[in-house]
């Protein structure tokens, strides 16, 4: 099965490497036939590997249907108007998906086929899984496949319908197409999160599979949109959205480049390798022997004999080589440090601490009043830590309180206490932390009080009541940074409490999810309901965060003149000038390119460049290992687990031997960064001393 699938992929690779789309018309039938055979081989390979990769048959269906429809459009239905074609595929897709989904729901309830322990056993036996296995991905996929395919068909059909309306000749105007498509995409994301949580049931493989298919569906939808509307028109409309303009302007900042390096190093290396091979093939088959360069006007392909890579890859490497690599690599290391602290430090350590606290309170025989008091004290402490999200605090309350007062009463009491704790934390963060920090010029400069974005946020939050934009910012934003910022801006605390009050819905959903986890041992559908409610809470937070970004940029554009006319904080302006001067000097003395350095004495030595490059490489490698091989590096541990049972009584056992090596290498990368920062600080100090002495005249920038 693997050999058959790989043969198909090799054929596709050869078609790509040899630029088969440029072959003469006489060869095109052979090219199409090769592509068709390669597709059949890949499909056959995927189907035959279903025993090892049970996602494969669904994957075939997921991608094969849109591909076949696209092929019909390019061949048999080439002369049919795009609008007619889209309408023709829209309603059958919606109808088929609806029938499938409704039929599955009716079957579930009419035959009492809820996904519980009783049904698990039957499906496990059907797909030859061990009856006592903790999870069985093939069984789960077999059960939920009708629901997934039905939702996919409905989403595909509605997307086709919206696009059909947008390209109708009589109504050839935008029809707010980007707004409609964005709304549908947001709906799909929320549904995907809901479905992922609903089907997980403790099965991480299934949850990841659902998430992977949902992301793939969004990619397919984007391709469909682009082919229907046109890539150029889509790009023009998309880039006219204020929020996208803002993102585009900041995309080429050093932080954005660092993000590309941090997350895209592996794909970039694979693309470079393919570009290397493809260039050699082009030199042999497309570049005439007597020419040093050749450009095909029709295809736009350019081949130069002196280039080692394809023209596109060569242009990319030249563009990338001009980056300020000192800044980019150091920021990439900082991104890795932040990721590891959040993912390992606060993520896993918070679970350990809460688990220890729960077990300690349960064994100490403390009454409910004492439990609530301890929960409030610990909750306030956690809320004061910037990286800790409110979700962790709400979950802790849902685990602590119900065992002492009864299940449903405990849920109500935990929700009330957690909401009160959120309000208390908001007041402390705003009045005690934020307003005091607001007296510091450096803090006001750090958050950018003179920026258009922060002025737009202030305008939204100053509105009385519970406006949608205000609620989205206060509910969807990170807990600590949002509340502290409202204090720095000296906003009315009672108005902030009113705008934050809808968070009680999220608190209730998270509390339900945590409390239902306590009843998993009883069997039934408790784990499913728990994950459903947690998924809904996550979806609400995600939607609020996205909506807040939209409202902020919309306000900034709509009231631009008014916001820009507001008086500036002169102390902040002066502080920013000092900061800009420090950054300029820092770039001068840490310039990556020796030829552009201000002076040979301040050229960045090779050993320091190697130190920074090695540090970035180690940081990226360890973060990849911690993310994609998490179960190898760390023992899975939830708040409801116990250190005695899961970790043999030693909390340090959460880190496996492989994980210890990963953390050691990560620490070495941090040392690389510290060495660079100390060296750069010393270099900057020397630069200032030399400039005071008048020995430096040149002030070029990096």
C-alpha cells in the first residue's frame, strides 16, 4: 500500500520537476494521463493504508470530490458560465450534506446509539481494537464519519452559493463578498472547534484529526473562492480590508520575519531542496546549450545557467539575505523562549499545581468555606501572573468545589465564585497594577498610548454600557494585559466591570466542562458533554478575539482624523525618541553584514554570528520537539490526574528522559541568547564611549 501511494507521489513530483505544463500539445495527453494515473495510485494507496491510517478514506473523499468538480469545470463544463456552474453544485451539496447529517442524528437517537462505553465496545470489536483500549481512532472515525462528511458538504455548498451570487453578470459587484466569506470561515472554525471537542472524548488522535480536516477544509474553501472570483480580484479586495492593511504593513517587521523563521524553517528547506533539483532539470531540458539565460514569455519562466536555484527561489534568497539577521534571529529565540514558558512552564506546571492542590484539600478534610477561601487566594495569585489564562482558574474551581457540596450545587457555586474572582482580579489589575504602572513613562511608551490603535481601543472602551465592540475586547482579550491596560488608560472601573460581565457565559461553560470531567468514571456521555462545553467556551473566546481586532481597526479607520487630533503624551514622545536612538545604536554595533558596519572595530565577529545562529537553530529544534513529539517528551497530565497514580508520586516524572534532553538543549539556546545580549550591551557601551571621544563619525544603519 505504501509503495503504491509513494509511486503516485513520485509521478506528481516528476511532473512538477520537469515543468510538464509547458510541454507541447502533442505531449499533453500523456501528461494528463500520467497525472490521472498518479492520482489513482495515491488514492489507492490511501485506501489500502486505512488499517494503519484510518483517516485515509475520509481524506480521499474530502479532497477527491472538490478535485473532480474542478476537473469537470476545466474540461466538460468549460463553456458553462461560472455562476451557473456554482449554483448547480451548491444546492445538491447542501441537500446531500443535510440529509446525511439529519439521518445520522435520527439514527443516533432513534436507535439509542449515543457514543458511550456500551457502544465503544461494539465498535472496538468491529474494527478489531482491543476492548480495554483507552481509545480507538478507527472506531471513532467510523462512528462520526457521516457527521463530518455532512458538515463538509453543507459548508462546501454554501460557499459555492455565495460565490455564485458574487459572480452573477447582472449583479457583478462585490456584494460584500469578503465579509460573507469571512463570516462563513468564522462559522466553520467555530463548528470545527465544537466538533473537535465533541468527538475527542479523551482521544487526542481523533481530536487532532478533526482539527486537521477542518483546517484543510478552510484551505479548500480559499482555493474555491480564488478560482471563482479570480486571484487578482481577490487579492485586491482582500488587501483593501483595514485590518489586513494593518497586518500587511507589519508583516515585514523583524518580529514577523522571526515568526516565519521560527515556524517555516523546515518547509523552506524542503522548498529550497526541490528548487535546487528543479533548476538542474531545467538547465538540462529547457535551456539551449548556446545560451546563458532564457525567458519564456508565455509561461513567465526564467532560466539562468549561473543560478544554482530556480529564478523564484533565487529571488527569495536575495530578498531574505537582505534581512537584519541579528534582529531576526534574536527575536526567533525570544519567540521560542515564550513558547516553551507558556507551553511547558505555565501549561504543564499549572496542571501539576492544581492537581496537587485538589488532592491536598480532599485529603485534609477542610469544609466548603475553607475550600472557597483557598480557591479565592490561589485564584487571585494566578490571575496576577500575566501568562496564566482565566480558563485555568475556572477549571480549578470546577474541580475543587463540587466534591464538597454536591454536583449541581457545586457547579452553580463554582460559577458564582469564579465570576466574582474574575471581577476582583479585574479591579486589582486595573486600579492597583495598571494605574500605578501608568505613572511610569516607560510603560506608557511600551503600550503605545500615542498610537492610533490604542486611541481606538480607548474610544471603544469609554463608551458607556455593554456595546458589542467593548464586550469583545474585554471578554476576548488576554486577562492580565487587557485589565492592566484599562488601568493605564485611567478608564472607569465600573464601566469595565459592566463590559466584562458577559464573561459569565464563558465561566459557566468552562465550569461545566471541568465538573463533568469528575463524572467520567461513571461512563456514559459525560466526557463528550465536557469537551463540547469546553469547545464552545473556546469558540466564544476565539470569536470575541477576532471580532475585537475587527472593531479596533474599523474604529481606527472611521475616526482616524478625530483620533489623530487628540493631544499627544509628550513624555512618551520623548521616551520613544530615546528608545529609537538606543535601537539605532544597537543595530549599528550588531550589524550582521561586515561590509555595512560603522567601523571595522564594531563589525560583528564570525563567532558571535555563529553563536546566535546556533542558538536560533537549537531553539527551533527544541520547540518543534516539544510540540510535535509532546507525548515523547512529557507524560500527558491533566488537572484531574493525580501525581501519585500518573507520575508515581514524583512530579518531576512529568518530564521523560527525552524531554530532559530537549530542555537541556533549550537551556543551551537560552545561554546563547544571554551571551549575545551581554556582548551587544558591552559593544553598545563601547560605542557610546568612542562617540563621546570623537573617534566615530559614521552613523550608517543596519
